[in-house]
């Protein structure tokens, strides 16, 4: 019996298919996604991987793991999965992914992100109303104070950063408004009981009242990212 070239080709295709289906390697990258490349967050990463109701794998990495090194799970079957992990704010995040039929699949989780971002005080500002953020950072070598004032002026929103006697004013774009909304949500969700060598103090004053929070994580650095995103180069 003669075997045609087409039959041989189909044989190789199906052979490769079944080999791939039983040998998928899942690589999970974890780090602070606000930076490019991301940097490692302090603390260990525990990740739970489920398929349906079944726990497929629970993996914990050490503090010494480099952010460029993925958490590797061998021999994962293609299909839908759920990845659970605890983010920087103590929330248990759930990411749904579908692993394709391939030899290797990579996925990145971002522990620096909240599950939801419902707050947006800038959208509620009326003419000449303002939001003022007072920031103070203390450590054995640093004691700094800065102020960020955001005011609605008719169709635009202005932000003024004051450091000592120097002030800088910009008009917020929609993108920068979203940056502040992210900061505001994360500030409210941040756990304030950590004790790092550097302590950051936040006071947010608006028509809704006064909100205060201390950040001792040496991890979130919300004001640094806010200032850099709004004013560039750290805003100085």
C-alpha cells in the first residue's frame, strides 16, 4: 500500500499536536508593572493556580528571586485557568487566563494594581473647587515636605506642585487625570501598619473632608509615581 506525501504530512502534524498538548510550560512573571522593566516587590509571592474547582499548583517564591525570573509550572494542559494572588494592598486578585496549545506560555501578574478603581474625586470638582495633597517623608537621612494642589478652572484642571519656595503648574490631560484617580484609589486601600526605615505621610483635603494615611511599606511609593507621571523627572 502506498503512503502519499499528504498522509506523511498529516502524520507529523498530529504527532506534534499530541506532543505539545502534554508538555506546556507555564511561566508566570510577577513584579511592579509601573516600571519598565518591572522591579521586584518586597515580600514573598504565593500564587494559586486553579482549573475549575481543582487546585493545580500552589507556588511560593523567596525574597531572593529576581524579577526577571519567572515562576515555572511544568506540564500544564491547555485550557482555561484561574490565577489567584494577594496584591500589594492585601486584596486577593483573580486572573482568568486560557493557556493555548503550545510548548511554552508566559503570563505577567501585577501585584501593584488594585482589583477595582471606583473613586474619582477630580470628576466631581466644580468651578474653583480644589483638592490639596500634603506629603511628608521621614527617615534617618530625609525629612521632606511637598504640596500638590489641583483646581478646576472652567473646562480645565490645573495642578500646582510646591516644593519649598518653588512651584510648578500644569494643565492635566485626561491621561494624567486617570493617573491621579489611580493614586487616590490606591492611597485609600493602602495598609498603614507597615514599619519600614522610611515613613511617608499623606493628607488629602477636599470638600469631602480630610483623609490621612501613613505608608511604611517602602513598596508602594505612590507619591513618587504620581509626581513623576504628572510633572516628569520627579517634578523637581
